[in-house]
C-alpha cells in the first residue's frame, strides 16, 4: 500500500493481504526482499512452459537477498478491503535497502507469518510500561493498542541515539525534557498512552538511556511494583538494563528479542537465545523464532 | 500435475512416489513445517542429524547470508537418540512417508549405537551417514575425507543397519569426490547423497572478526549448485553408474530447472535444503515442474531422464 520514510533510517511499510491469520503484538513476519510476479516469473511459478528461468539484472548485481528478513508487526487493521499490516524497518543491510529503494505502492511481496509468540498481556497487572529503543519501538505501537483494548493504564518510553532517528512521529514541543509522560508520540497518543522520549545525545526529551528515564519515572510514581507489567524491545544493552532494574524492583518484565535467522519456522536452529533452566549447566539454547521472540526477562542469560 | 507421468523412483529397494526429499538439517523433524507445506507430497523425509547424546550446538551467530547462499555453523544441535525415538518418531509415522535418518557422531561407537537403535523402528527405511562434520576419537582426522576411514565406517555401520538401507553423505571438501564415493561403495553403501556444504568463512571487516561464532561454517544455497551438479555428474559416471548405486543429489536446488539438472547429471533422488528456509512449499512446485517438463519432452517416467545428459 505504501512505503514511506519516517526518518533518515526508518521506513513504514504498509501491506494489504486479502486475508491473514490472527496476530499478536510481539509476533513477526518473514518478508522476502525481492521482486515477485510478472517481472520475474521464473522465481514464483513452478516451471515456465516457455523455457528455462532467466536471471534478472537485479539478481546478478547481488542486490536482492536470498533469505527472508524478519520484521516485527507494528500494527494490524482488519478492513473490508482486507488485512492491513504495518512494518517499520531500519535500513541496515541488503534486504532493508532493497525495500527502501525498490518497493512502491501496488507492488506484490511475499510475506510468511505470523511467526513466533506475542507478548502475554498480564491480566493481574492494571498498569503497564512499554519501553522501546530504536527499531524496537514498532512492536510497542501494536502492543499499546492491545493494552488499551484490555483496559490497562500504560506509559510508553522511547529511546533513540538522537531525535532525528526516532521511528515514530513526535510532537517535539510536547515532549517533556524532564521525562514526564505527555501525549507527544502520535501512534501512542491515539491509544491514550502518554510517552516519554529519551535521547542519548540529549537532542530531545530526557537526556540519557531510556532505561534511566524509566527508572526516574518509577521513582517519581512510587507505585506498587506488583501492579506493573513491563514490556520491552530494543538493543540488548538497553533491554538488559531494563531487565536488571525490573529484577531488582520485583517487577514483571517481558522482552522481545532480536536474532539473525534463516527460516523463522524453527528448523534452521540458528536464532538461539540462552535461557536459564534447571539443567546442570543452568541454561539451554532456545529458538528466538518459535520459543520466543518474547521471553521472561529474568530467564535470559546475557552475553 | 500430469497424472499420466510416472514420477516414482527407487532408492536401493525403497520405493518413493517421487524423487523429492528434504535435505537433512533444513526440515527439523517434520512438524515444524506443518503450517506451510504438506510434506506428504514428498517422496521421502530426511531428518535433522541425530547423535547418540543430545547436542546444544554452537554459540550465536550461527548463520550468515552470503551472495546467493548462506553459511551455517549450527553444530549438530539435536534432541539426541532417546528423545528422537520417543517424541519425533510418532510424528514421522503420521507423515506416512519413508524416512531416512541422518546419523552423526564423534566416534564409530556413537554411529553404531544410533544405527542399532533404529534397526527396529518401522517407519525408518534408511540411514544417511553424516561423515562430513565430525572428528575421529584418535588422530582427529575427518571421517569423510580419508578414503580408508570412509570404507571402514561404512562397513561397520552397514553390518549393524539391519533392514535399513545405508546412504552415505559425501563431503565436497576433498580433492576428488569420486574417490570418497568409491570408498563408500567398497564399504557396502547402498546409496550416495551429495553434496554436503563447503567449509567457508565470512568476515566482518570493520571488526576484523569472523561473523560466525564458530569462525567457519558450511556454505549452501544457489551459490554451490553448479559445483554440486558437476560433482553428481562426476560421481555418477565414474562410480555410481558402474556400481549400480543410486545418487541422491543436492546443493542449491530452488526451482524445477535446478532439480532437472541434477536428474540429467545422474541423480535418482533429489533433496531440497536451504531453499526451504525461504519457501517450504517450493518442494511441491519443483515436483510439479518436473512433471510439466517430462510432459513437454514426451517422457512417461522421470526414470527416462536420470543420467540422460548428452555430452558427445
């Protein structure tokens, strides 16, 4: 449907499918970052009766990746015209640069999913904190909507290296430099979720790591830790800081992990995460794709 | 699908409805792909490597994409023999296909233990010997690259395989793959599968470090297909055809065109691996594409084109 630039590094890709299975915030899809259909019949039809497949120039130039790329869901809408899926991606490698440069409205893409397990909304926790860093913010948009529907009182925390790299629309003058939650981030404000923005360089909102912004909010609120559930996705140092803070304060915390993966379906065994258990060595490898990507924070063994 | 086309083949007495199978390690134990493809459309199912004891596998990162392919260094992560028989065999029985179990180990005793345990499992029709990864207890020579070792291990496993046919999976990391193929035939192999992955590396030049946790990995995918086709052709003409031993060909198969190359080069069976990570349903479109090709060329059976390459 659309593929628009949100900031120098992030794009919002809106897809529409005639139908799509039910999805949860925290789940992901595997997207094929290459042309389909008329431009390249050899790739998707069984065997062209006319003759052998021909390689396209794009493939010869090596600009289209072979494997799919995983993207978390940033939102889903069921409309009379079909199911709309939002993916927000950051241009980091061959696949995402291809998406940014080539994909235009009307183009068909191959989507595999939904994959993985979503966040488990804690029925016993009336309050929620959503902590997203960089490209970990998109699944928080979807989760904010889910939590709003479940009647939870949520606050969202968004971290980025610098203001220009936030993958969401921010009303800059509404952001509190002191880290107080305000309705300053549009997709969250829509779900009645106020936001705190933190930037590492202090260019917008709270100056410092988003985990620090969350900690000072926690200290100011003085709420009962047993009433709060924390959901987080972002770079590992950030999630680790969030996890350790929650552990210290006795707060329930779920993390959405990111791993390089080939299949996303549990067969290639490549996307391993070390998870604490009662085996002699104290941990086992679990698969980010089918056992996760959402894990309980306290069970993750950090690298 | 053209119903009058006969796609059935036979691998050392095991009848397959069509030549297509899964390549070991790319299809788990069949339940993982249940939502994405009907595996009953295949000729046979090849499991992930099974070892005597469970294996956790290597440190992350375990895969990296390279141009037209990928490197993997999973480290034979698997549930181990005991859990395989208890938990995975019932799933495979439900599939109703002949199953070939890929067997790996670090000592000959390990291989023998797994082979003996699978002798009486009905759904298992064959063992695929993975002698491309592990090291021998003494000396640390790779089983798969020393012809004498290859003959010895093949003979030992064959003697305990019982009803199961013995397929030996060959490593391409040798000077002459026909020589290793000959060694397995001398050891009594019923079939050959080739090729396994190429030992390879990818480097993060900024950090000056290998990308994979294991430093090296195995290269697979479309990038290796032309080499694999050549190796199948070489082994077919020099060893397999004269000895009457069938080949299961693999290495970068993604489309029917690719599968047909392997058939013409001399493969009786075909395994699809890395392409399943992108699209598990490609197995069915490859099968149908082969049938279309046969119809177009006036063939009634896929067996008419096995090794039908004309080089004169």
